[in-house]
């Protein structure tokens, strides 16, 4: 697999990076249960803007190797709100919640199922967590040294975003199953 941006890795073999807000990790006495960050407020306008900005900044940094062909759910949500005649970010938390419910019922939102979790059924209620998923132009099975270097770039990106995050956004977790597998294999 080439390590240049001129060559496109097939999507099925691209590393997928998840940037997730609203999770602290797992519960202390039940490691299979998530520990949600109660400060995370997806329906606050500054949170919506922060998630969009994070997605856009990751795309703008060539060294992160983000593929342009796939959008983040928050980009799709912004497009939906704007096409419906609204303004993004949605100022009213109640309207933001209703807009999310309407958006997630569109066929165009099917690729984003699982990217937002709320306390209620059918995307109702406060958000538990939200994530943006980005495919990067690095093969899952590519050169280990190169994959490690790209991972370090992503760790620095996550650290810099977390340092300036508003309180109602909270800490972003950066996760990739490929990088987790590399850790388990001792690579």
C-alpha cells in the first residue's frame, strides 16, 4: 500500500477513526457499561459548532490523511438544518432535539446510525454521546511504522482539541479499532 496521498486506499481497507464526546469510559464496577459525561450537551449551539469545527479541522490537516468522500454526521445534520430553512448551529435546545429526530429519519442519515445516542427512544431526550467517524487514507494492514506515525498525529490532534474544548462539550476520545488491535498485538 502506498503511503502517498495520490493513491487512494480502498474504503474497505481504510483505517476508521472515531472522535467521541459524552463518554468518560466505562463504569468502575461494570466495565461493559458506559460511563456518560453528564456535562455533555449536544443540543447546546456551541457543542454543535465544536463538533462541526473538529470534523472540518481534521479534514483541513493533510497530515491526518482524512478522506474527503465521506461526510461526518454533523456535516449532514448541518446540511439538513440549512435545507429546511434553519440556521446551524440550532440555537434552541428543544428545536435542536427535534431537528435531530427529523434528520435521523431521513434516508440520507442511514450511514450515521449509531453516531448519536440519546437517553430516549428514537433519538428523543438528552444525548448520551455523539461521535464523528472519519476514514483515513491509510491501510489497516499497511506498514506498522507508518501507521504508528499517523496514530501519533491523531493523538496530537485530539490533545489540541481537548485543551480548548468548552465545558459542555467535554473531553473527546479518539479511538480506532485498528490502533487498538495494534496495541493488543504489541505492535
